[in-house]
């Protein structure tokens, strides 16, 4: 199009607009149009309702699926909790058993310590008795050595040695037999007579 034809078209449009009659006032709808409009609106509402219903059903299905998964996980969690409770009970029982064994062992240790102290005391007493017995044996040997010396001194009539030996032998007299004590008494009488 040329530039001249454009303004002409614009002018024609203006003329048409000015010459066009004013729109008549809207007339009321006829019954057929109203019925058609109502049907159209009913169809729109029906489609909208079906869409809402379809959305609801989809959400309901998703909700049921989610609830099913939650129930499964809940059941799994309950099973795990049950297993944990069983393990806890088993561990508690084992702990109680071990504590009982520990108490028994502690009481055994206490008894062994008491026995050890008793044995140590008995050992100490036995060592003292052994020492006394050894000393008694030594004293007894000394007494018989002194008795032999006294007899030798009496037979040799060595009154001075006999007197010294008799003084050493007197504290050990209890260790000699009755016959040997009688011999010592005879030697003492012999010494007393010689002095």
C-alpha cells in the first residue's frame, strides 16, 4: 500500500464509525438462548466439578499410598523397637547374671583373704613353735653335753669343773629324762660332799 491509500482508509473508518447507528439497547434473552446459556454454564460447572473430583481422587490415592508407606515404616519401626527391647532385656539379664557372679567372686576374694590371713597367722605360730622346738632341741643337746661333762668331771674328781658344769646344767634340768635327773642329783650330792 502507498502512503496516500493509508490516510484514505483511516478516513473511511472514521466515516463508518460516525455513520454507524448507535448500538441498540440489549434486548432480554429469549428462552432458547437462556436455556442454551444455562446448559453451557451447567456443562462448565460439571466439567469444573469433575476436575475438582478427579483432583480429589488423585490426592486421596496419593494420601492412601503415603499412609500405606507410613504404616509400613511404622510397622518396621515397631519391629525394630521390639527387637531392641528384646536385646535390652537380654542384656539386662546378662548384666544381672554378671553382677551376681561379680558379687560371688568378691565374696570368694574376701573369704580367700580371710583364709590367707588365718594361714599367715598359723604359719607365724608354727614358725614360733618350730623355733621354740629347735631351741628346746638345742637346749636338750646342751643339757646332755653338760651331763656328759659333769660325769667326766665326777669320774676325774675335778670338783671345780663339776661345780661350773652343774651351775650351767641346773636351768636345763627339766629337759632331761627322769633317770638323767636322778644322775644329776647324785652328782650334786657327790659335789656337795666333796666341798
